[in-house]
C-alpha cells in the first residue's frame, strides 16, 4: 500500500462545499454510500437529522465562509 497525500485545506473545503450542495439539492433525508479504498471498505452516511447528540459533531461552518 502506497502512502497517499492528505487532502489540502482547499481540497477539503471543496469537498465540503460539494457535499453541502448535494445535501441541499439532491438529498431527501439521508444518503448512504460505500466505496473500496486501500484501507478496505469505507461507509459514509450523510443525514439531515443527527444520529447522536449535536455536541458529538465537529462544526465546520467556519470553513465554508
């Protein structure tokens, strides 16, 4: 397994912006995806309602300004 370069801050912000746009335009209540990676399967869930108390989530709104 080769060492992959981490996302730059700009790439991470672009990913968040695309995800926010997807959630606001194409998503109903949630989206669940899985994909293969060099670390094995990765499972991703995006939802409009939290699965845990809101305090458990990292607020990234400051990156989108």
